[in-house]
């Protein structure tokens, strides 16, 4: 089996605490439904800094990446099917799916 990373991009913040709780509940149910295939679920990112080619550091990122999940699956098509059911899409965000490459030791 290969590992794939699902990257969360964009998405609208909840309009109320209740909406946030509803979304989080759907998201946690989705993650639970993945079972052992979610080898590194729900990794949010915060306080992003960018190290530029000249060595300077700026606040924020160059992308709208807000987190990632690592999935273990047999094929890219299997992971794409999983990604299409992710409740994050309900927030207006998008997902990028990439296969992680094994690097020689």
C-alpha cells in the first residue's frame, strides 16, 4: 500500500459556534469512517512563516494550505474517492491529493 497526503486549501470559517461544532462533528465522523487507512489524520497548521530565497522570513504562507491528512490506500483512485466525501468540501475549500514518495535511506 502507498501513502497519500490530502492537503486542505481555503475554506470559509463557520458563521457561528454552532455551525463550527456541526462541521467538526461531520469531519470527525468522516475520519472515524476511514479506520486504519487514516495513518495521520487531522493535522491543522497555524502560525505559518515563509523562508524566502534571500533568507528573509515573512509571516503567512504563499498558499491557503490549512492542514493535511495522510491516508494509506492501494491506488490514487481509492484516495480520490475518499477525498470526494470529505466534509471540508462543504466549507467551500478544496483538497489536493498527492502520493508520498518513498525515498531511499
